[in-house]
């Protein structure tokens, strides 16, 4: 309420009740407001004390749930880390084995290629000239690659 409204209310109260009863009315009104405020504070205090137990219980439950969730989360993290390390170790072992096998195969291929090159360089190539019935000359080449024979460009397989 603003100042002019209060002024109007006071003038109306003076006219209705007179100047003698106005202090008694104000006293009663003040006492009523004080009692109302006291009752309100008492209700607040009672609510605070009664809900304190509930809040404490809620905090205990919340803390318990947080601890449980943290424990489960930590256990899951440990399990994931163990599995991850195990997988990394297995992958590293398999990778190492595959590299070794690839290196062995590469070495074998290089040795075979070197052997074939050495055979070519040593002159194991022989050429035979023959003449067919019409008098044309055919050239037949035989190349020995270890135990395999290639003749006229045709592979003849393993020979002793």
C-alpha cells in the first residue's frame, strides 16, 4: 500500500471508531500481527526440525548410492582396462608372428629368385637347332630352374 491509501484508511477508521478507540484497535491489531508472525515462525521451525530427519536420511541414501555407483564404475573401468590390455597384447603377439612369417616367406622368395638368377647366369640354358621336313629351322630352348624344366615356354613340372 502506498502513503495516500494508508492515510485514507486512517481517516475512515477515525470517523468510524473515534479517537478514543483507535489506540486500542491499533494495539489489538499489533498483537494479532505479532501472534501471527510467532505462529508462522513456530510452524517454520517445526517443519525444519521434522524435515531435518528426512533430509538427513535422503543425504545418507544419496551418499550410499553415489558410493555404490562409484564402486561399480571403478570396477567396470578396471575390467575394461584389463580386457583392453589383453587385446593389445594378443594383437601385438599376432602382429609379431605375422611379421616373422612374412619375413620368412620374403627370405624364401628372395633366395629362390637369387637361385634362379644364378642358374640363368651360369649358362644352364641350352639351345638346340633342328630343321623340320620343309627345311625351316626351329629353335628349341630348355631352361632348368632347379628341378623344374621349361621347354619352348611350356612348364613341364617337377623332374628328377
